[in-house]
């Protein structure tokens, strides 16, 4: 019975991932074919429900695997990848939404291309937060020549994995810049969690070192 349920849940997770992957693939094509925009936005309307369902399926799968094998270590890397795709899709979908205008239809101007900066990526590893936070604060956050629209662009473009999922439910627009930045700080500037993470790394290193003898 467990094997059957595992197969069904695995098939369901692959089906949901495939739907989101196809939406992401459509997003990439959108840059060269603007006629795909209605189809893309139509697919985006289901993204939140796919996201919720995928999380539930992955949790059930991991619970079953632990039930079958007590030594099994739960793996949520597929959920991280899924949420990264969802974040990118929702961020770009927000930019595709029509803006209100008076009179005749107007084409909203694209944001000017921002100069590339040597910013590190942040993937949610709490041990890397300090470097990312200090670099981003120095180059972007305290830079008075940048608008919040520009700052949010730089910020979201450097987030990956679980870090990107922190802001996946918040539209990545200038008015939400402070909210998203604070959400990241609240999540990762936890000194107790950071100390625990470093301690785990030290213990893991000792285990590896001892295992060599």
C-alpha cells in the first residue's frame, strides 16, 4: 500500500513541477514573442494553487519515506527548486500586468538597464547571510542615488532557493522594497540560529576528520 501511495505522490509532484516548468519556459519565450503574454498570465493565475499543492505532496512523500526507513534524511531540495521557479515567475508576472492610464492606451516604459554590480548570490544558507547583507547594504541599500524600484531589482536578482521564497508572496515592486528587505533580515539575522549552524558545521568537520583515522 505504501509503495502505491509513493508512486502516486511522486507522479503528482512531477506533474505539478512540469506545469510550473512549462510556465517558466513560456516566460523565457516571452522576451522574443510578446504575443505569448496572455497565455503566460493565464498560466500564472494557477501558480499559487500549484505551489500549495506541491508543498503538501512533498511533505507527504518525505513522511512516507521516513516511515519506511527511519534512517532516511528528508530532502526538500526539489521544493527549493520549485519555489525558486515560482518566485521568478511571479516577479516577472507582476511586471507584465497592465498599468492604469487615462485616455488612449499607453505602452509603459521599460525600466532603464541597471549597471552590473559585483554582488554575491544568497541562497538561504544562514552562514552566507553576513557577507551578502554587508555587501548589499554597502553597495545598494545605503546608496541614495538608487530608487527603491532599482534596489528591489538588484535585491531579487541576487536571491536564490529558500531565500527567494521568503519574498515569493510579495510583489517585487519599489513600494515593497523595505518590506522584503526587512523580511530577509528577520529570517536570517538570528544570532542563535547562526551560531547553531556554525556549530553544526564544526561538528560535521570533526566527524569527517575522525572518520579518516
